[in-house]
């Protein structure tokens, strides 16, 4: 199974440690997929500063293919982070750096390349929304992580027609409120919705089934990347089970429901492991 993350990459600069760790929703997906045994690639935009050098070096060390990335003069994406009792606190960012000024514009060669994958994963921080219809036209399923921007209805309506899966970060919102958010997202045209709730677990909704997954609680070192690792393990599980035909898998609702439950369990297990590592997946360096 081949999967690709397209979009954002950053270094999270931990102010209290003077260390920076590679990350970004799309890049995390690619790295986590590799860690879970999939053949994974990453496509995005790099700057030419020490942050970019560290991200590229890390991808090379991990064996994540990234040959179709672009590189421009200027700052790579970065964010300033600190920790409070194991939970990440964002202090600010450069909003993607050069990726904001030079968002990915896919060529015909890029689209042919993308056809070789079983799944594309991207995010709200990737400046990639305009390219989604072109990727959707390839027939490769798309997963989109809204993070906390599911409140932006214009963005939701732009993404919904092109996404097989959407992920929402709902923090510690009450269960009934999360249910209502999932129903609203379905009403906006989203096909399959997964809402993560941190230490409260996760929720899946597709208009027919509403499924809850409790968390796997651990003594967290760092929760950065927990949502991305959940999404990656979940998506790999379902994509492998679908064998390239998600709609056919859905036809048997009982079997599909069992597969979603299994995927959510795998997501929770992998997210718990991620919380035991500094940064999204380690590989820190001083700055």
C-alpha cells in the first residue's frame, strides 16, 4: 500500500528546550505511515533555511520519499511551542513560511504520479484547497484534516465534495456538542467524519453509524502529533481493508462498521505511543 501526505511541513521550536522537532500535519502523516509499515511519500514546499535542512535530512534518515517537493528561497514553515503538563501550547508561527507565498500548483506530471497512490492526506494548513478537485479527478481517495477550522463553513463547503474522509479536532467539547458538529458536517456534504477529542477519545459519523472510541490513556510526555498519528493509523487500517474500493466495503454495513471500530482502536493505540515521544516523532535538534 502506497500513501502520500501533501502539504504542510514545519519545525516545532520548543522554546523551553531550545530544540526544534520536524512536524506538520501532512508531513506527520507521511512519517507515521512509514513507521507503521506503509510505503509513503511526501510532497510539499521547503524553504532554504536551517529549519528546511533539518526537515529534509530527517525525511532522508527515515526513508520517506520526497522527490516531487518544491524548494524556494526563504523561511520554511515553523511554529513556536511550549509544554504545560505534557500538553502543547502554541505561541505563534510564520503561517507556513514560503509555502504561503508559493503554494503547490500541481503539474500534469504530478497528477500522474499521484495516481500511483492508494490515498492522499492533506490539511487545513497546506494552502492546497484549490488543487483538491484536480486530485479528486484522479480517482485517488482524499483525506482532509480540518484541525480546528471546521468552524469555517466556506472552507468546509470547498473541501467536502473532494474528500472521502475528514478529521476534526474538537478538544474537550461535550459529547452531545461533538455529535451535533458531526451532523452539521454531514449536512455540509462531508462523507465520513472523524472527530478527535484528546483525552476524551474520538467519534466517527457517516450519517448512518455513530461510533465512539475511548482513549488509551498514558502518562504523556508530549501530546504533539497525537491527532495526526490517530488519523494515520485509522486511515491505513481502513484503506488496506478497502483494497481500493471503499464504496464496495461500505455495502456490507455490519462488516464496514466492524472495520471502523477496528481502525479507531488502532488509531487510539498508535496515538498513545506518540504521546510518549518528545515532538511529533522525535528527531529534535538544537536551534
